[in-house]
């Protein structure tokens, strides 16, 4: 398969992406993507529509999810690729995550109100959207209602760490997220491993624990990542014996520097997750 045609990390309106699942598939195809995974935050609701659209466009579709999880009190993101969204264990996990997102959304709104921002109105707006409520939805709503000038300001003033509407999430343990993915027949990939604020030693420990929990790989090539970051992630994969994945983390076509499929090649030394015997068969055959 040609480089730059695989993108295993994309978002739709089922979470905080700007394109609905079918439009996302069309956009990815127009950007040259041949193999796509839809990986919305904590939901599989967009998979059926995206799969139908991708297949109609002649693409290979990998059903996925990006699960919010806890590792030693920090939020980490675990991608599940090649999952069967109908499985009981994963479905119960998604229900648990939806309850936590709902609890957090209500609490964010309450705290926004207390901080003098239009929390209740923002929550109504967020609830009127199709997707699972994320902090990005709150930031966009605050901006659209004129309470802030930008998404960055929404996080700086209200939603970011240490700000008045920062609500601590109670995500499932990382090992549980991995086990849900494996129970659904998928492989687990630690998303954007360099984005977590950790020392080098702690990052390697995170990767080792991820592997011990049954994780297969880490994202080595991420959208917007620099060449240096890719080298760091590649050496992290090689040192910890994890495979490598590639994904843009695309959300929004208005952000021109993060298009689907616009990704560097996975360094040759790092085994690709899609060549692993446990990866979904369709992709092994085309790779
Ligand atoms: Mn997102
Ligand atoms: Mn993420
Ligand atoms: Mn993502």
C-alpha cells in the first residue's frame, strides 16, 4: 500500500468532529485516504454510517473508537481498531463512559454558571448536537454565544486545568479500556503518546503497562506532529517493543494543516500495527 493512504485516527460528529460520518468518509477519500478508521471519543455511534459511505467509495473501513482512560490519575486515550461495536463488554463500557460524560457535562455547566458564564444555556446548546459531549463542544458553544473570543480562551478562562469549570473526569482504568477493545475483537493502540505531560521514564512505564495490559502499539505518526516527535515516538516504540500506528486525529476541515491522510511514513524499523496477525484481516490483505 502506498504511503499516506492509511489514516487510523479520525473524528466525526458522533463525537467532536465537524463532519458527519458519511461526509467524513467522502472528505478522507478526496484527500487520498484509502484505508480509514473512524475513532470517535467514547462512542461507536458513527461507525455504521461511515462504513457504508467508505465502502461505497471503494475504501477499506476499520471500525474504531478512542476511549478516554485513566493511568495513575492522568487521562490517556486508547484507540481500539477493528472492533465489533455490537459486543456486550464494549457496549457496557461505552454506556459507562456516556454516563461519566453526562455527569461531567452537567457539572461543567453548573461551574460555568457559578463563574458567571452562561453554563445552562451552553449545556442546552451542547445537548442539541448529535455527538457525545466533550469539552471541545463546551468551548465551541461558549465561543458561538460570545462568552469568549476563541476556543483557546474558553480553555484558558474556564475549561482548562486549574480553571473554574475544570471537572475531574472518572475514566475507566487504562487496562479496562484495553480489555474492552480486545473483548470486541480489536487491537489497542495508545494515542498520541507524546501529548501526555510525562517524564521520559514515566512515558516508558506507561507504554510498558499498556503492553502488559494487552496493548499492541502506539501512534508513532500523528497529525501535526514534528519530525522530532515522530523520531521520539519511534524510539519509544522500539524500546518498549510496541508496534506503530499512523493517524491524523482529524476533526475539522477548516484546519488546513491537519488533513486526513497527510501523514509521514511510518519509520521502516517500527513494525506497523496493520501487519500484526491480530489486525483485521481486510487490511492485512491490502497492506
Ligand atoms: Mn477530539
Ligand atoms: Mn486523543
Ligand atoms: Mn482523537
